[in-house]
C-alpha cells in the first residue's frame, strides 16, 4: 500500500507514483495523472515520470512512451539486472543504487533505481520506496527544481552520495569506539558488532564500484555522451571514487580489528590452557601415588604403619615439588 509520502498523486494509477512537467524557467507542474499526450511542440518542456515496478500496467505505459529506444525501455522494465549505465544516441539509461526508505526515513538497505533520460524525458522505476528520489521530490515541492533531465540525475546522485558519506561516517565512528576497546588490556570481544559493519561496507563498495566502472567504460570507449553530461559524469566519477576509497578503508579497518580481536582472544585462550596444563602436570604425580595407595591389595606400604596417611601425603607433595622443579628446569612454566 502506498503512503501519501510515497507518491505525488492522490490516487496512483498504473504504477505512476508522480509526474512532473518542467517548462524550463517556470516552476514545475505536478500532474494529476499520466500525460496521455506528451507536449512535444514546446522545446523547453520535459517530464519526470516515476513508476513502481510492482504494477504490471507500468510496463505497458513505458512500452508506449515516445522518444525512448527499445533498449532503454527494456532496461527500465528489467528489474533483475545489475547496476550499469549505457548510452544510445542522446539517451542515457541504466540502473543506479539508492537506499530504501520506510515511514521512519532512510534505512540501511540498498535497492536499485532504473532510469532513462533524454532531452524530453526522465523516466525512473523502482521496486522499493527509495530515499534519494523522495528527497528530490520534496526539494521540487519547496521550489528547488532541476533545469534538465541530466540535472535531475545529478540531484538524485548527490542525495545518494551524501547518504553514503553519512553512513560511512557512522560506521567509522563505531570502528573508533571498537578500536579503543580493543587497545585496552582486557579482552573485549566485539566481533558481533563488526559483522554488520563489514557487510554494509562491502555492499556499498560493490555498488559504488559497479557505477564507477560505467564511467570508466565511457572514457575507455570514448563514447559520445549526451549534451552537458561530460562535466556531470566527471563530477560524479570523482565523488564515487572518493566514496569507494572510504568504503574500502572502513572495510579494511573492520577486517583488521576483527583479526586483532581474534588474535587477542586466542592469546587469552592459550594462556588459560597453559595454566590448566601446568596444574595438570603438578597434580598428575600425586594422583598416581594416591591411585596406587588406593588399591585394595596385600603388601601395600604403610598399610599398618602408624601415621601412614601423612607419609603418603608427604610423598604426594614431594612428587608435585619434583614435577615443578622439572618443569622449571625445562622452562615449561
């Protein structure tokens, strides 16, 4: 069920969550329904249509959209592919990562936002409610609106990178706290806290690395990018590179702390085992003597001797003393 915060339309129809028409200089218009006939005469008009992939009718609406190639439409409809960016003529399409959102705000789970854009359209499609697209929609409602579809993509990217930076900063603060505890003399096993940090940083690294590869591929293949996208691609690539460095740093720090805690725990276990081994070695001779004198057989020494118990006790203590001296000589203790 869609909440009022998840959609710009009073009654979402056909999977369309919201539709904006931008007129260049004028404030954007929030449309009440899907625009059956897109305005193509006005050169400054362009649209942002945001769909939910859970609605089957959304796929039919996307199939009927003008100004988009079949590959771009397939990319929007296919929600099972990976993160990627592709170019075909003046159309840029693919899928980027974003944080999921619920009624309480941004979550720690990431999901995929499929999109396609050209001069006239920005089409986005998602399976789960997303953080960045909702923030951009709120910005538009407050008067801060994009000037072009590429500007809209950069706004969505900026919110995502800001959320990633905030998430990595929070993870780094937790690592600082764990590191202070690890450096204390006593053993503090915080490996349970490190597991979600490693999982989150690894997930962010995979997503950022996949998107970075798309920009690198553009440079290697020297693809002709849509107008005004060169500068945007350069800025986004630099932001992703810095975030990827931070994600790898958090991941490496978590791994090193986990290894250090494991080594510290193993050292404590080895010390305990060493103490137990020494105690066992000291008690083994007295146990053997007590076992011998506990046999119910004839000719047992001190059986009829007055004070025989104390003689046997003395032998037990003496055997422990010789065992201790032997271990000292062999440098075992």
